[in-house]
């Protein structure tokens, strides 16, 4: 699986002009399931996300996790993280999981975050979404379970 984490002061997602999800301080998490990903891989991704020390401690150093700071999350599915730009100018997305599989893994990530105690809002799988955020730092981290 792939995820792009953005530490945010706040973030929101709208569909058809209606706000469907938002979070306060924490993470905007863009998630893409790849072909061959499994439930175990989704669980490992969540474990990494919740424990990654990218929030400031009292000394101003990035030394605290999402769980440590009681941060919230906005999780948005984004198959374009699977983009292959190695040939030509049009990205290919053939390495992304099939929609039904991708949605199941996306929902598992959301559920595992909630089970970990993270207040979690979501986008709408497969929808045309507008995402807004105030990136804090800015801090943006790329996670790929293959590495």
C-alpha cells in the first residue's frame, strides 16, 4: 500500500459541494491500495502511521506520534498514488488494486485507525473530491509498504 501523510492544522474533503469529512490537528492521509496488497499489509501501514514520530515535542523536535499528541486523521482514497510515469506523458494506473479490493483495504485502514483510538474522518471512495488543508510545517511523508 502507499500513503502520503501530511501533518495538518486542519483538513476537509467535499463531494458535490457538501463537506463530508474534516479533522483538526493531525494527519491528512491519502491512501492507495496496490495489486497484491493484503489485510496484513494494511494493518502494518496503520501501525507505522500511528507510531511515526512527526509531531513536535516540548523542545520543538519531531519526536511525538499521532497517538502521543491525540491527533485526528482525515483518510482519503487516492488511486493516483499508483501512477507510473516511466513511459510517455500520460500516467498509467495498472498497478493499483481493483476498485472492490482497494475499497475494502481503504476501509480497513480507516477501521484500524479508529480501533487505535484515532478520531478518523473519511472521504468517499471513488468520488470526485475536493480536499483542502493547512499543512503544518510543512511536513509531508511518503510511505510505501514495499520498502
